[in-house]
C-alpha cells in the first residue's frame, strides 16, 4: 500500500474521476508551486470504484467554478491542523469563460482576435454546454 | 420595447414583440404610401461579408421604401476584412456612419460579436449555417398573411433538415404557438439535429414524426416548407451529389394535398420544386420574398423607434 503523508494545512481535492487528476494538476498549474503536491491515481473508492486524489501542502486560490466544469463530482477539502474544516462539493457552473475553445471551424471565435471563449450550460443532466456565439455543443464529460 | 435592440437569434424577441412587428408589417402592406418617408434622414448599412442577392436587396429595398438611405458592401473583398480587420472594429466604425445595420457573415456568431461592440441596432442577415432571423420573420408574416393565423397547423418540412438553418429557426419559432404539429421529411443523413428534437420538440411535448416519403403525409399538411440541399454546407462533395436530388416537389406529388395548403421555400431553389408548380395556386414562395421586404420594413421601423 502506497503511503502519502496526510496534509497538516492545505487542500485535498477528492473524488476526482479516475484519469482526470493529471488534467486538473496541469490546469491549476500545480507544477509551478514550490510546496509539496501529490497526485494519487486509481485509488480504490466504494462510491466510484476508482478515483484520483490531489493533495496540496498549503492553501492556494482555486477557481471552484472551473474545477466544477472539469469534474463536477470532485470535492475540495480545506485542511487545517490535520482536520478538514470545509468541504465543498463542486457542481457544473452556469458559464465558463476562456477555459475551453470552441471546436467548430465555422465559429467566429476561430478567426476573431481577443474574443473571450464563452460557453453556457445547456443541459445539466448531460453536462453539455453551448458556445454563446455559434451554439455548438461542448460536453464537459 | 424594441427600439435600440439587436436581432441576432430568432428567439431574441418574445411572441408578443414578434406580433408587434408583424402587425406593423401588415399595416405597411395595407397602406405603403403612408410609410414612404418615415425613415427619411436615417441610414442603413448593409455589411455583407458573403454574397447574397435576396437578403441584401430586400433590406435595401425595405429601407428605400421607408424613405431612408443605404450604404455598405456586398462581399468581404470590398471591406477592410480583407486587410484583417476584426468584426468588432468594423462595426465600431460603421456605428459612426449609420443608424442601423444588417450583417451577413460566413462565420457563425459574427453578428453577435458585432452587437456586443455596436452603438446601433444590428440585424443578423445570416451567419453561416447558424441563424437567419429575418427569414423566420418573413416566414411568420407569410403564414399569418396567407393563412390568417399562427396556430393550429400541421407543418411539413422537406429536404435538408440537418443544415437548413431556416428550418431550425422556424421550428423553434412556431413551437411557441398553440397546437402546431410537425412532419419532418428527409433522408436519414439530413434529419433534424437531435438538439432541436430534444431541446425544443420533446421538451415542449410537441407532436412530430420523421418520415422519408413526401407523398404519404401530403394530405395532412397545412403548410409544406421545402428546402434546398446546400452545397456550401457540406465538407464532402460526394455526399452533396448523392443527396442533392433527394426530394423534388412536382404536380404529381401535390395531387393529394389540401386545396388551401401553402408551399413555402426560403429560395433560391435549384431543382427541388419543379417549375410546373410555380403556377399552382398553393405556391407561395415568390409571395414570401415580398413579405420578406415588408417584414424588414416593420423591423427597421421598430428597431429605430420610428412611428408615423
């Protein structure tokens, strides 16, 4: 059994969909942190079967809306003195700006400079979003 | 209040606001002379980054018939877009010259960006395969004028229902009225996209059927909306050639149709309606272009806040 020290003061991102941990690591630019960061992949989970987990030593600002877009089932736990003091369950945000780009080659965002790439939640059950300019579908999953 | 608003998506306006525009268009049809000078001193800019005859001329004729003036360009080559100017910068400049503008652009969402940066009302004159709201207004005015109402119909759409933006917009627009049923006639490859079925028809519990033969459903239809299979919407020429002649309407197919059914088409047609149908009393597609001009007159007046 792999053992990774528990966090004294920091953040634990739990219940990440298995395989998505590295994507979150990259998106949050955790490689730029000086502090200790651990990604644990494929942890056994009763609820999910397998999950990923990220432990960050120290408190950093995390955009919960963006994280919710990447993995709405993840939870963000803030730890102090070795105990979880807040637990935030993520959800799909109503809109995401400059997180993903529209893949429709006919969309104006493919040629117009300095335009924000914006998507609005269109179906919460399917986790689908639509580009606000061309209405193309983007699935968060 | 429609003054100062943009029209980008056909659903930007409520059914009541659309009714206001249709009502005014009706008044203009009844007494066009009364409106011949109402837009004197106003300028419409037609920003057409893509070729179009019908839509651009219809906008220009509408403004001229209201006594206003027109400026603009009719292809991207004739604008600074060829030098790499953004849509945002183009419209910021045009806002200083004109009082209202109509834009057609090959990229989807371009008029929305124009509206974000414009100080004057922007009317979407078609953005790629996306929206064409003034065609929807044209269709609604045609139906209301020729059938006397916008509810209690069985409407058949035939041809390219996948890429046909006019079809998607009209389905959405008509789905806001009472007791509308849809019959969707197309080959498998050109069916209405799932999102229209899921987010509009199923969600609003609207009756619809998908069939691949026009003849068998013809007797049920109050309105038949034909569409062209458009070459420019295909990435692959082989698919276009295989599907372009899928559905052609001729007098034989009309034998079982209701006497008071109307046949509509956004035009231009290629061969999907045989010319022999043109003289049938049910053919409404050339009248439709006239209604298109009148509805644009009503729209321009409302967005400028001009009254007689």
